[in-house]
C-alpha cells in the first residue's frame, strides 16, 4: 500500500492543525461545574461507577474518527497492475509465399527437416510474439498478413490483436491445385502497399482521434522461395517500387535459397537457386533490405535484423491503482455514529 504524495502532505498538515486546535481547546476551553460545592472530600470515599471509568471511550471515538478522516485524506491505494498503452508503433504487412514449393521443399530448422511454410510460420510467430532469446516481439505494432500463390489474398488486416493474427498464421495452407499453384509476387506486394496506405484511416476509425495511436513508419516484409510467374502480374515490380516509395513504405525482401530436402516418394537433395533481381530491386528502391535464408536459423536471424532496424521508439506504461480511501471514511462514519449514540445514552453527562 502507498499514498498519493500531495494528498499525504495535505493530510499531514491537517493533522498538525487538528492537534493544535485540540491542545488549545484543552488549555482554554475548560468549563466550570454547573453545581458548585464548597468541598468534594465527602465523595472521595465513594466507589467510581463503571460508566465513569469508561467515559474515555467517547472522546477516543472522536479522535479515532479524525484519524480515519486524515488517513483517507492521504489517499491510500494499492498498485497491483502494470498496463501498457499502445500509443505508437510500426505498421507491418507480412507477405508470405504459399505456393506448392513452400510445402514440397523442406529446410532445416532446430535440427530437423520440415516444410518451408511451417518454418516460415514458426519464425513469423516468434517475430510477432517474441521468444526467450533474441526476438522481443512487437506488442505496440499493427501487423497484417497477405499471402500469395497465383492470387494475392489478405488473410488478416492490420491489427493490434496479435493473438488473433497468430491464429491466421497457424491456419495457412499451401496452394492445393495446379490452377492456383503459381507465384505472383508483384500483385501481392501492391496489395500490401495499399493496405499500409489506408492504415492511418483505420487508426482514425478505430480510435476516433489521431493522437490515441500514431504510426511511426510502414514496412512490408515479403518472403518467397520462387520467381515471378510470367503473365500473371497486373502491376510490375517497378510500379510497385514507385508506389511504395511515394507513400514512404519500405520493402524488406527475403528469398529462401540454397539446399533443400524434397520428398515426393523418394529422397533427394537439390539446389534451389532462384532469380532474386526483382525483389532485390524493390527492396533497394524503397530503402529496405534484401536477404537470403538458407535454413530456419538464418531466416530467424534475418527477422532479428529487421526487428532491430524497425523498432518502436517508445511505449507508455502506467501502474493501475485500487483506491482504498473509502474504508477509512466508512470507519470515521462508524466512529462518529457510535460517539453520538454512546454520548446520548450510556455515557450521557448530566449537569
């Protein structure tokens, strides 16, 4: 339990004033008896009644009531919860490849081979929520998820509800048929940039006021293990780069390359070199960064680098308090009621 500083000072000053008033009242406020006797010696041998011996209870109740009021004035409170206010953050749109190769090709992560899409989901969850090692999580950032194969789909709009976002991440599935199974990176990037452009409008609609939450910067993180399939795009990479740059949006490109473990009824090791010039171009043109991931650990290191480069500058926190002054106020009321009742009945003074 603690006290509000200024209230505690006011209570201390009030206590001093009350003490001075009581001392002065005791010094100058003595009353003479209503009936005077020449001598009270005849009463000295008489026993003192119990009511007279307990008469001190009435003034004690008054003193206790004053003490309770002064204690309440000091504003006692119990701080038991730290609350973080998301006042500012970064808008991040994750763009993930879910074409068939992300499921068919495997990569090493934490000592085992697993589908690339599964590794991407695990590492992205750690980037969002944090882990016990290098990734601190992004609690103040608005994060959305766009996926692509032949078509781009917005799986989750920008949100601060990262628990809900993780649910969308975990439910990702690869393209399941030949019609859908293609790689349309440029259109997915264009849609992600559009999502970030309207992020400010989303904040105004959600919070009502612009100063409730402020977006510090906007970035796109695109991850793929393939090249753009020809003839699918409606927006070129040059158009995407110019569009993102005009709106102050940086693109971070990640290409999964290197050796893979492919399983289609037999075991084989193969090289997976892809043409990364297009995604390198959009990263460089927008002030972002291009990186290659050869396994799960290198992918995690790339996210750690992005995490350090695009870090929220500050977040406001405050401690939530439970006010306790109501209890001493109730105690003061009880003491005053008892003082009046006892003073008018059991301990009533007769002149």
